[in-house]
C-alpha cells in the first residue's frame, strides 16, 4: 500500500533535477540543509524511518524501539516537525506522527532518488 501511495505522490509532484544534475539556488540549499540537518542524528533518522514504515505512529510506541525516554522522543520529534518532515496530531494524551509526504518526495529528488 505504501508503494502505491508513493508512486501516486511522485507522479503528482513536479519534477526537478536532483542536486547531482544541477546546482541548487541559495534558498534551495538553505531549505534542504535544514532537512538534512534534522536527519543527521542517528536517533532522528531511526525515528523518521519507524514513522515512515508504520505510516503513522504514536509517540508512546517509539520509546521501546528507540530505547529512549519520552522527553527525548519529544525533543527529536520536535526537531523533525520543525524541519517539516513529520506532522503530529494530538489525540488525547499522546501525539500521533506521520510523514509529511511532500517533504519526503523533495528529499528523494534532491538526493537523486526516484
């Protein structure tokens, strides 16, 4: 199901050359540097991949796999959310996280992925 959603998303997002084929503008470089900086921490990269694999994940389900406390999870989800990579929705006491698909598609293009 995720592959279908990804294919659909990629086909609707306008294409642009990856960073390996044309130079980024100053604004593009600044924007992508924020995204890449957010993903440069191993805990955040794992957190991002866990949420991506699930499609949506509750903060309460991230503590075990990441072997981190809830305050640490909150710190890392805030950084990813500030970079526009994940979006949270408060449901009762917990926040449920999902991947911001537009950002994911843009990161793929910049890195030269399909």
